[in-house]
C-alpha cells in the first residue's frame, strides 16, 4: 500500500533496503536531502512544518503508480502516428522496427534508472549533464530536456486542436481550438505531485485503449465493405515499403516509432518521487511490454484494414462520423498525457529556481503563485510551437531527431561507459554490456543525423506544397 505522512525532523529511518553490508535509506532520503533547509537556524517553525509536509507529499510514489504515470506519459501521441509509419515502411519493416526500437528504448532506460540509483542527488535527467561534462554538459542537457518536453506538450496541443475541429466540424479558425487545447493542458498540469496524477492515469489508459479499439473495429468493418479502396483509391496494405518511397519519407516514418518510445527522459523525475526507487525496473518491464504490444497491434491492424490511405493521426482514418466519436473518446489521453510533460518540466525549473527555499514544495502562497505562473508560461510557449509547426508527422519527427534520439538512445550508452562501468569495457564481465550499449549508441546517432536532415527536408517540401496550393486558390 502506497502511503506516507509527515515525519518529525528527527525521524530519519522510515524504510530501508539491505544491499550487502550497506543500508540504503529509501523513504527518508527526501528528508535527508533537505536536511540543510531544516537545520537552518533562520527557519521558523511554520517553515519547518512546510518542509516536512512538502517532502512527505512528494515521496509517495510506488512502482505500480509509477507504471500508471509512465503509461500516461508514454502511450499517447505515439500510437496515433504508427499506422501511417507502417504504410510508408511496409508491414514487415514496420513490425520489426516497432518491436526492435521498443527493446532498445527499454535497455537504454535501464541505464538511466541505474545512474539515478548510483547518484541519488540527480533529481531530473538534466542533472546528468553535470556529471558527464561539467557546467557545459549541464547547460546542454538542461536545454535538451526542457526543449523536448515543451515540444511534446506542443504536439499534444496540436492534436487537441485537430480533435476539437474534427468533433465540431466547425469553420471556426483553428487558432481558437488550439487556444482551448492549450487551456485544458494548463489546467490539468496544475497538480504538482505525480502521485496525484496517477488516478487520472486509469482514465487516460482506458481512453486510449477504447479509442484504438473503436478505430480498429470501424476500419475493419469499412475494410470488409471495400470502402477504403473504392472511395479513396489507395491500394491495400503491403508487406514492403510503398512505391517511390524517398529517404526522407522513410526516416520521418521511422521517427514516428522512435517518438512512441520517448519515456526515458522523464524517468529520473518520476523516480525522484518514489519511496523505493529500485522498483523502477518492475515499471520498466511492464511499461515496455505494454507499449510494444499496443504499438505493434495498432500499427499493423489499422494499416491492414485501411491500406495506403491511412492518415496521421490514425484516428482520422475511421471515417467522418467515427472519427468524431473516436476523437471524443481520445480527448482524455490527449490532454492528460500532455499535461504530465508540462508538470515534469515545470517541476525541474521550479525546483532549480527555489532549491534552497521552502517555496520549492509548492505548499505556500508564494509557492503556488510561482508554480501557476510557470505552468502558464510553459503552456504558452508550447502553444506557439504548435502554431509554428502545424504538421503532425513532421512535428513528431523533429522532436524525435533532435531530442529523443539523445535522451532516450545515444546518451544512455554514454552514461554506462562513463558513470556506470566498473573496470575496462573489454573485460569479460563488461564485454556483452559494452557491445549492447554500442549498438544502442549507433541507433541513436542514426536517428539524430539522418532524422534531422529528413525532418527538415520533409517540412520544407510540405510547406512549399502548401504555399503553392494557396497561390493556385
């Protein structure tokens, strides 16, 4: 049972785990981390109360709740872009890439969790940069970490606008819907503790499963009636890549799969609230397994039903009426998943701004005022990004190439080689791990290099086509 309650300043041993001859304190580690705040003679009794209460509030997360929160953060937009990726890559390559990249992301995330355990002072992924490259690395990691999460929130804002426009079938300017979408994301991001968001996770997970299920059933029925090939004019599904596929198209579609496994960047932030951080491995297996199954089935089945005419996001392929119904069902996952990314990035920024202040616990007037202001600012910036890049597949590809490739793929192997490895990499007990990490590093660099080029090329091409169409009109 996951619970906690405020402890007195002198209470220092709540729960511990034995590791050889070393006793590692778990639940009390947050109080220990804030010992300097408690020992400050200038603190009033009220401030000490807020510190103790705040620390207890932010260390209530167990591995089951973490699994729910991770599913909420991970399984959302990624699943909506996969059928389109399968249509470009073909059924065989699509399945292989979905399963293969899933295991690669799980392995890389394992390294991220291990460095968090070895260096408990790491509160967020961005803190790893200082361990690797000092101040320069800290700035690079902070920039990448914050930019990734803001871009992800922007993609959720874009999807929300598409959903509202599809549901209402209104001629109202799309900016109105994007503003409404951003407002919903901001409101859901107000609760600062991940344990509080876990209850919304069950609604979120039910929403995406139901939305995908309805889409599969609807496209299956329409496929049996021959609706897609006769009405749209596209060919049926193929085991091989589509004819005339370009390098840029293939990479952009691959990046849609990469984006679906972008959960690694938030892992240290989630672990910071766990009362038993070692249990993250259980979450990793459950999350990875569930993602691989859902993504593979979603991509392959919807593509098989719809064929080459499948759209991105996939919910648009269910037909006008069903698309409206499905988007309505999917609204919780669009906004709950997006809001968690807002919470993560705001927790990082807020924690850094008020590291040595009781304000960091967000249980005082100033704490709430600064928190709400920060949530508003991050949401506003994400909304601007969504308006600047209004093409769903290209936006996902840019995010994957610039940020996910590093945080979830090629940086974790570097973490192992520099921070986790014990002894030379070529020693017998390290050789297999060293080879695995080298493979993961190569995959990440391919995504970064080829993906960045392809994403920009596709975005420029689509933008040019849009401009030409408007000129003809």
